C-alpha cells in the first residue's frame, strides 16, 4: 500500500481538473472567433450558408461552454481547498488578475446569454453580430488574466519577501512579469489554432463521408484559414518562449531538452531515452538548434542542469511533453500549408483523401498538444509552485481524504465527458443540416 | 470607512446578490421538477424556462466573484477555510458542476429527460444546504485547532442544533424567494394559470420562512452569545426585515403590485442579511480570524477596489441590457419575442 500523501493526491487532482478544464477553456476562448468570422462573412457576402454555419457552431459551442464554466468554478475552488498556503500567498501578490478574470468572464457570460436568444430579434443583422464581440473579448481577456497568474508562478516579481514577511507589493508588476508576454500570447494563439482545427476536422469528416454540400467546403476553408494564420503565430511565439525560458527559467528549458552540461553551440535533442546515469540514447540530435532556440545564435551558450542542485531539477519526463507539443504544432502548420497550396492551384484537389484524413486527426492532435504544453509548463516548474519562493510540497493541504475527493472528481469528469458526447450527438442528429438550411429558406 | 470594512461590504453585497439570484434559480429548478411529477408541469415550465435560459450562467459568477474577492481582500481566509472545507467544499463543487452542466444538457439538448430535471431540481436544494454550512462554521465552535493544524469537527457540526436550523432556513428561503419572483414573472407574462399555482407556492412557503428565521435567531443565542447580543443591538434591522416580509406577503395575498412585493422580499432579505453580517464583524471566522488580521496589503486593496469600481461601470450597463431584453421586456416575457 502506498502511504497517504496529500501533496501527491492534491497534485493529481489539480492536474486532472486542469487537464479536463483546458479542453473546454481552449474551445471557449477560440470558437467565438470562428463564429464571429462566419457570421460576419455571412452578412457581408449575404451568404446564408455562413449564417447557418455560425448558428450550428454556436449550438455545439454553448454545450462546451457549460462544461467549461462548471470545471472553471471547480478549479477556482480547488485552488483554495487543495493549496491553501499557495492561495494565501497568491491572495497577497497576484489576486488582481484573478479578480479581473471574474469580471471578464461575467462580461462574456452576460453577452453570450443575450447572443443566444436574439438571433431573430434585431432588425439589423449587424446588431446581433456585434453582441459576439464582447463574448470574444471577454473570453480572450479571461485567458489573458488567468495566464498572467500562471506566468507569475513561473517568474514571480512585484514584491519583497524577507523572513516570512511580504512587503512592497506591486500588483501591476506582478501581473506583467517577464513570463507574461510569451505565456499569454502562446495560450491565446494556440487556443485559436486548436479551436479552428477542431472545427476543420468536423468539416473534413463530413466531406470525407461523402457529404459534398458546398456548406462543408465553406466551413473547411474558413477554419483552415484561421488555423494556418494561428499555426504560424503559435510557432513564432513558441520560439520566443524558448528565449524567455533560456533567460529566466534555464532549468526548465534544460530539463525539456535533456541539456545537462552548460555549453556553447548546444545540440537539440529530439525523442530518445535516458538511462539511470542520464545518458541519452536513440535520440535525434540537431546540432546548434538548441542554441538557436535559446538565443537565436548558433554559437550561444546554453545553461545546463548541472548548474542546479539535483533537488531543484524539474522531472525529466517533460522532454517528451515538449517534443509532443512541438511535433504536433509543426504537423498542424504543415497540413494547413498543404491545404492552401492545393486550394490555390485550380488543377489540384484539396479534398483528396489523405489530406482530409490529416485534417481530421489534426483536431484531436491539436488538443493533445495543448495538454502536452500545459503538462510541460506545470511539471517543468516543479519542485516549485511559486518559483524560488514556495515549494509545491509546502503549499498543499494537510487534510485527510484528498484521495477520496480525487476519485469523486474523476467520476464526475467521466460522467460529464460521456454526457457531453451523447448530448452533442443528439443535438446535431435532431437538426440535420438539410433541415436547417430549408428552415432558413435556402434550398 | 477603513479598507477592511469597505472590502467586506463589497463582498457581502456580492454574496447577497448571489443569495437572491441563486435562490430564484435553485427554487425554479425544484418547482420545475415538482410540477412535472404533479402533472402541472406544462403550465409553469414556460414561465420558468423563459426566465432561466438567458441568465443561468450569470448566477454562478456572483458566487465566484464573492469567493475570488474574499481571497483577494482576505488571503488568510484561504488558509483557514481552504484547509477545513475540503470535503464540504468539494461536495458543493461537484453539485454545482452537476447542476450547471445538466441544466445546459437538458436545455440545449433536444430530448427532455425526466432524470436530468430531477438532478437539476435536487441539486437546487442540496447546494444551498451545503453552502450554508460555511456560514455555520464561521460562527466558531466547529474547528479543531492544534499545533498549527486546523480541521473540521464533523460530528460536532452534524449534531449541532444551530447547524440544522441554518440548513432549514437556507432551503426554505430558496423556495420562498423563488416562488415570490416567479409569481411576479408569471403575472407579467399574463399567464394566469401559472400565476395561480406559483402564488400558492409563494404563500405556502412564507410561514415556514419566518418560522425558520426565528428558529435561527433562537439557536444562535445558544451557540454564539456574543454574536447574538450584537444582533440585538441591531434589532431595528431585523424588525424592518419582518415588516417587509409582512408587506410582501400582504401584496401577494391581495394580488396587488407584485413588482413591489418582490422588492419587499429583496429588502426583507437585505436587512436580515446585512444585519446578520454586521453583527458578525469583525470576525470572518470566530474567534480565529478577523477582518483586521486577515487583510491584504494596501497596494492590493487599492488595486482591487479600483478594479471593482471600473468593473461595475462595465457590468451595470451590460446587466441592464440583459434585464431589459429578457426580464423587463414585456414582449419577451409574454413569449412574443
């Protein structure tokens, strides 16, 4: 029997909640952009297909929002229940964006409520479209604020801490810490990318199944356009994140890259395995690439793990999360790029089976990359919860029964996951596309 | 006014807002289920659905607001309550999650299943019961504090008379507030059949409400004399609260000025709630934590207050728009839009 360890169970429970919440949070931030584009194009081109597209995306979106809301509430409460010492410290230093996030979400929720029930209520179709702007901004702002909190945990500034006493707290500085620019933009860009790819993968699936209505092709083109734009953004920001890490959290980058010795012209390690002496085998090695990632110069010096005491090393498994994230990101960019080349030349057919299949797997893979990215971000910060100031083990609750709570929440998430799949299936079965197009007076 | 007092007043206002909007929502869920088994479902569902659909998400935010603000203004709360509330807090979280998601599944899904309605109705009573225990715990006497460790005394909590009276008051209030609001809403919708049923609910839950309130009054005098005596100092608030109660019930009874009657209900709860809260001060958790020793630093307090004011400037017009379109729009309420 494993001895009961509240820290371990608290970590697993927080990871489970966040891992589940991230799926819906990502969609919640990303999908409004696509709905807004569809509705806008629909009005501008006077094309009812896009109008129906916006309606149908909204119908699926609202169900995922509901799960996002309740799991978001769960994680916010769990932060206090599982990490009381952390939340006490966070309350003193980084409470401002937490509070702002609630406002942003409130704003979003109000307008989403209005948007849902006013499709046919205004004379001007722009009026209804405009209601989505606050939803889009509110979602983006929520992501922005909450990411600054996570950024703070990685590079805490904006206070003095001596002998257990906090002084000179500067909430604005804490919010705009060195990790904020890359963290926030990476979260936002990857959310838009992932949401676009999920929707693209649904459209591609319909086309592959032989539904050759032009509606699906329009859906695919719109979502792949957004996907390509944000795949490029995400990759560029990812590169900047590497440079941020090299400067402010070198141990995290070193762990992600299995870079043990400080050296110039560092090699980038891809995949591979480690033995008990931390010797790397079976890896693909790309000379100078790590120095380029870290500093933009092939000869630059990259700090290795040897410079840190072993008890401060992040778990080396983060290397694989990093590889997953980057590989999937590259794959998505490539697929989106090929789609556009195919589409550009009239002679080529962008609806060929291999490409459609690649787009279909792209959706779930994008979500997997989001998960891998967060696992890399969170485990890569260990053993710290607030880097350099509070260790994860000091932050956790001392309560009994965290294990029981873990099982209860796993059960809850399982039930929610199954329910949402059933409900989404029913929603779209009950109103097939043809029926809805007819209802809107087309065909 | 000190920052501490300003902070707790803002937070208490959010909690009051939550008590009102959540009670309407919780009670509506219960009535929805109850009428569906008594066969009167189709009559009242329309009224309930028309109100609930656009606002359900907003309800949850009031609670999160209160909670996040509490951590921001009084970070030590996170330590004390966070450590002790693991089990009740997790259970409340799970109930909130079930309620929120199954409302959406039920409402946006094409098939209306009775069991989702059941879950929605049942959680509406269990959530206020579990959340109200936090207020009970704040009275002190249910914590074991030894050597820097705090834990909750479950057997003390479950066998305490005070704790149960609070739970009863919470549940009864939910049904009373909700029935009063829906009576008004049905009246506005011009739905006389639904109005008659809901009015009957409002009237029949009024007496239990006032009885439960007296019961809590009585039991608090046994449980925490200090708090009770401060409540007596503020007795004018509780007297006003009772008068508004009588006024509200009278108007509903006479079927007159139902909008005003619901304002009376809100005032009834406002005076009781603020009276209780003011007497509770300075303690956040009696006797371990007061608003003065658990307060955040000045820079954070100022930042949060500025945020709060700026946020209100953004939210009040938005909420007004929501209300105009759905709650106070006669055409919407009557189902014409």
